[in-house]
């Protein structure tokens, strides 16, 4: 984590460092990024940088936090819709709005593409867990509201739905950004529609019917 004294770093210098680091990480990923190149371009000595940040992994975590905070501020807090139809309309709008933002902000898209490293890299797992907690809480609230409105199935434990939802999200995030990297914005937008359809298939209530006949 950034050292507590990082809050005392001049805001303009801190922003310069984070902007340069974001460009480096977006271009090269965490493993390929050069800490020395970041410091040189931002005008920081190693001694000064270490006074505020513990190293490259710590700086990456700060950039990741800023990127996710910026994304979060672009969207309204979740409010329970009036009915099941409104629930799916609101959820779809938020998901596709995120896709549109990625299309419009290439640097954020490249940083998000590198986020998969944070889930598996030994030096970044702690940072990722700090960001994953609020995300899980947000989805849990959405599921609770969806069930209360009859928009989300109730025949499966909520914990299993949440685990499955997060798993699909993690698996498809990288896939979507690969579509964007190789085929551009139209491929990303088509892929987002397909991914959202997977979420619907998982969560929409199943019709209630007679139990299947027993085999003789």
C-alpha cells in the first residue's frame, strides 16, 4: 500500500507520477513496465519515490485504485428499480455504459486489460483483494434487490449465484478486452451484448413446471 506519508506529497507531483505510471503500465503491463523509466519521466529520484511508495507493485496498486475510482464515479450508485423489467433495464444500461467508457478511454482499457495480473501475481494479490471487496458487495446488493423484485431466480443459493456471477465476470473481462485489442470497438460492443446475455441466462428465474418424470 502507499505509505501514509504519501498523502503529504504535493498533489500536482503525485498526479504527474500517477499519470506517467498509468501510461507505462497501460503500454507494457505490470511485468513489462520499467520502474526506473517511470521515475525518470516523472522527475522523481528513487529515494524520494521510495519515501512515498514501497516499489513498483505499490505504485501499480495506486494507479489501479485511481482507475477504478474514476470508473466508479462515472456511474450513479445502484438504486433498487420499481419492478423486474426496470431491474434488467438498469443493470444492462450500467454494463453497456461501462463498455462505452472503455471504448472512449484507451488508457483505462489497457490498464483494465492488465488487471488479470493483479488477481494472480504474488505481489499484487493483496491490492486486488482491496478492490474486489467493494465490487462483491455491490453485486450482492444487486442480487438481493433482484430477488426481492422477482427478477433473479430464487431456486439457487445466493452465495452460489454471486460466485458464479463473479466468475463469469472475471473470465469475460479479459475476453472482451482481447476483442477490443484485436478487432476494435464494434467487436467489444458486440461481445458486451453477448456477455450480458450470459448474465441473464444465469440469473433470470426459470419457469415453474411439473417435476420431470422418473425413468423406469
